C-alpha cells in the first residue's frame, strides 16, 4: 500500500501531457463566455399574464423581460404576498461570482502553461467546489425568498419553495425555472477539466500496468 501511494505521489508531480495543455487553455473561452449569457431563467405564466413574465439571472446582473418591466411587475406581485423584491440586494451572491470566474480563468491558464498533474487535479477540485457552492447558494436564496414572507402582507400565502429545476404551480402562476446558456458554458468548462484529469489518471494507470507487466 505504501509503495503504491509513493508511486501515485510521484506520478502526480509529473508535468501535464503537452497534448492536454492547449485544450485546457481553450477551455477558458467557454468560461469567459459565461458572462455573456444568462445562467438561469425564471418564467411565470398566469391567466392575467398570458405572455408571461421572465427573469434572466446572469453572472453579474439580473434582467427582466420587456426591458426590465417584468422585474417591476414581479416585485409588485411579490409585495402583495410579502416576499422581498428581487434585486441586487436579494441576489447579492452575484457580486462574488465574476471575481470567482476570473480567478478560475487565471488558474486554468497557469495550469495549462506550467502545471503538473497535481495542479490539474487541484483545478478540478476547485471547479467542482465552485459549481456546487454556487448552485447551493442559488437554491438557498430561493428558499429564503419563499419562506421569509411578511405576515402583514395584503395577501396571505403559505411559505413555499420556488421552482429550481422544472415547473411548479404557485397559486395561479405556473413557474418554470431552468438553466440557460451561461450554465451550459460553465458545464462545458467543468466537464472539459474533469475529462482532462480523468485522461491523465487513465494514462498513468495504463503506464503503471505496462511497467508491471514488463518487469
């Protein structure tokens, strides 16, 4: 067991394969494109809103349909049921996401330029943590918005969990919440990093098996 660990530690200290450095550097492109498209979209349909109300959540801002008129309409509806308005304060996590994406891009370029297999594994772990934490915070923020209702609101509704994935009926509104193109870009980056890491580990295991057979 000790010998196997020593061999693994020696393996991860090796430089990345040259053929993987360019693909890793190119993965920064979809990562940066994350800023150009919404990460998530929330739409609401009701008899009084046959065209629907839409909300796009970007990595750095929140936009509503019809030149942000939908945000005002949604916040008016939220006021009647005692929900906090959807604005930058309510989604303050957007403030750190651009910084985190920038750091992730810099780390990726550094690993592509001078990184070892170990640094690639570290990048994979950081990417997985960032993705999971961002999704958790998004779900938590939605939970807070749906459960911290003003008891003095004109319309009383039971606390609820807004839709995260898919469609949910809330009062007379059909609410649909789905990831958008920005999340796809982030997914391409994450899957690419994981794929390169798995490829290196597979090559290491293959080379170790060949060495044992040749011994």
